[in-house]
């Protein structure tokens, strides 16, 4: 994934005419930390995992990014995701830099007490390099509000009451209204804008989703509420489809109870990977990365792709989609609703003042609309696709902030 993210970075850097030296400066993380996480299982056996925290850039403010639990997580993957966070926070103009990390564990094979111990051991290892004014953690793949509560609790043992060290917390522990649905709502806003660019609205538009976790389920619910027709949903175990539209509230309830959409009686089963080439107006990849590739991009039938997941499209896949005229709203814009409401939560924690759901929703919509408009403006200015435009916008904002912090004899020009 690091190679893919650098590819997109360099495409945008070419537009900005950045030198090789300055590209290297912007690409290189501020700090990379690797932590040995040794705990005991419920049966008393020794468990050993590796935790990572890659802090990419702090030119625009404290670093911000998710913490994921996944057995395939490694330093290279965390580095790629940290860089994407830097550009993402800049695209939506949040006062943050980028970071990312996690632990190479499989939560499906761990009890809650085991997962609690692993989380706290990781926090013990990184407690001196994170904090409300340094690096703020958030939920990501296989982590949730409960894990964020453990992190806040463990960090506060060393640094005192510190709710702002992490976002995505439970409401009872100083979380924010609207945070759980934030990424899905941002996806909805971007979809509506992409449709509006073509003179359309959501009424009657068919949508296929890959992934039905927090992001996918909320996006599906909100899209259905606005008149969209969710015709196919897939997860890691399979898929379910219905040509006249699935009952999304029932599907959400079923998935919450069973941990999958497979077996849902309100539609017909299909092989999950087929959702990428489903006959739908819109495709929303909302699971893991690298699912739209050179092997299937030519068969994508959707006219619009909204990247709710991080890095779902490979460079080869992206080029094929562009040649075919498919509109792709990139991940660093489309899924930025989460980090935006994370900013709201952090601001509430710092100020000790709570916002209601209506204010959170209104502020999120305002920021996402401004970000989409800014990306669209850059795309028109430089005659590039939305992904390249988003990277140009993010890199330009970060580069200008970095230059403003220091005096150089020959500062590079940032277009």
C-alpha cells in the first residue's frame, strides 16, 4: 500500500512541480515507533504482538489517526495510512497532521479481557509520544468506542484526566454526538455532490456496497433515507442482493445480531467479491484496501465510485476507471467525515463543552461541502481527476504550513 500512496502523492507533486528533495521531506514520517506487546491469555499462556505508531506530519497541528487491530498490519502499511491521514486532514482543513498505527492481533481470536490487556500494554509503550496536543488516536479497523475508552483510561493513569487523547469514545466517556455515523454521513454528502455535478439527486439511484461495518451500514442507512436504493451489500463472508432494494434497517439489525449480512432472508445470496462489478449506478467500497484492481476495474459498471475505505483502488485500477470516465471520489475526501467529527470531539474535550447532535451534523455538512467544492475547484483549475486534485489540495496546504514555520534561504514555490 505504501507504493500506491506514493504513486498518488507523486502525481500531485508533479502538478505542483515540487523538487525531489521537498517531496522526500513531505513523505518522510516525523517518528516511527514499534512496541513489543507481551500479555497473558485467559489460560495463562504468553501472548506476543507488535504494535506500531507512525507519526507522519505535524506542520498543521497535533497528529491524528486511527488505531487498527489486524493480523496483517505492519510498519509499511501503517506508514502509508499515516501519510494518507496527513493529506486527509488538510483536505478538510482540520488543524491536524497525520498518524496511524495499530497492533498485529486478531480480535476474533481474543477474549475481551485479553484484548483489554493488549490495548493497555500498547498504551503503556506509547504513552510518552501521544497526547491531546501531540497525537490523538481514533477507531479504525476492528477497534471501536470500547477500545478507545480503554486507551483514555490507561493514558489518564499516567497523565491525569485526558479525554482528548483519543476520539470515538462512548458518549458516557466524553465522546461526541454523531461520531459513530460521521464517516458514513460524509460518504453520503460526497455522493450527493458527485450526483449533483451530473445534474442528479439520490432519488432512485441504485447503490452497491462492499463492507457493512460501521461505515458501510451507516452510509447505507443514510442513503436509503434520502431516496437511494441499496441493491447489493457484501462483507467478508458473502453478499445479499435485491434488485428493487434491500430493507436497510432490517439488514442493519440482522448484521448487528449475526456479525454478517449472509443469511439475511430479505434478499438473495451472492459471492461477496462480485459486488465490485455489480450492476448499480454507484459503488461504495467500504471495507479494506486494494479491492479495485487492474483485474476488475474494466468490469466496474457503476458510473460513480465513492471510496469509503482507505486505499480501495490500486493505481492500475484508478487509471482504468479514469480512462472509462468513471467518477471516483477518493478516500482522503470521501471518508473524511470521521476525522472531521473527531476534531469536533477533541475540541469539545479541550473546551469541556458538549455539542448537540444537530450542531455536529450541521458543522460536518458545512465542512464536507467546502472540502468537496475546494477539491472540485482544484480539479478544474489543473484539469485533473478528483483524486489528484485532493492530493494537490492537501499537499499544498501542508507544504505551505511547513514553510511558514521556518525560514529558508531559497524556499520552494508551492503552486
